[in-house]
C-alpha cells in the first residue's frame, strides 16, 4: 500500500463491504495442474462503519492453472456491496460459480477527479505472487473454488460461528475478543476508511 502505482486503489477500498485474505494458498498434486487450498480470515464493514473481528475461513479449488509462478501465493478478495457480503452469511460458505466469480481488480490509484471510469463488480480479486500484487480473474485461474468457514477455530476463539460474527451488526454476540486478533480488522479499517466518515471536512472553505 506504500506504492501508489502498485497497490489496491483507495477508491475501491473505500467502497468495500467485506475483505478476505487467504495466505499461503498452496498448489499440490499433479505436475501440470494441482488442487489448491489455503486458510485466512474475513471481516465485514457494518452500517455503523465498524469492522467485525476476523472470522477464520478456508479456501479450496479443484485445480489451479499455469498462470502463477509460485507454489504458494496470497489471495485478497474485496466484496463490494451488501449483496456480495451477504453470500458470507450462508452457513455452507460461498461457492464462486459464474454469477459470483471474482473479477480481476485494478492496480494503482483511480483518478476519479479526472472522471476515469470506476470499475464495477460484486467481488474483486488480487493475488500476491512472486513478490508482486496482481489483479487476477480467479475464474480463469481456479476451477470449482470457494470459501468455507473454520468454525472449530471460530468457536474456539470467539465462542460463535463465522456467520454469527458476520451478522453481528451491534457487536454483542462475541463474548470475548482476544487482543492479538484485532490487528487484522484494525488494519483493514485504516486502509478502507471512507471520506464520508469525516463529515463536513471536505466542504469547509
């Protein structure tokens, strides 16, 4: 995020409703194409502007294509509207079929003041591969892929399931939040802050 020409655009981060990060997504199995699996977390922005504690997730794919150089990589998903974020409320998780398939996200800042076209998608996807962040169209990269929830870990950490966490708009369902897990949602909140969260500042002379 320190490099304006190589980061996720702030214009997208401001609009994101949920953010998922899957670390160390690994290819395994066949030499040409292999199955993929990785674990990570997801957090959602509620109408109040607060982000929920990170829920533990698992991402899996039946096969991975040849476009990636690394044997393991990181995936970032931006859910851009409530419709897409509500997919995460399904207890079975999210299967990214054709209608839900993530779209490659743009890299570098979008100069909205110069009326550049703002890209539109339900979910934008990025891959950090071989030391570089890239927007990747995951439906062309992965086959039969989706997210599920590690509710053994969620219950062990928070006492409730992922869907309960992601629907907990007033933050009252989690009996205890360990301090060491808050850094993820706090970091997301910092980078995804909306200008509207500072009312009247832009309109003052």
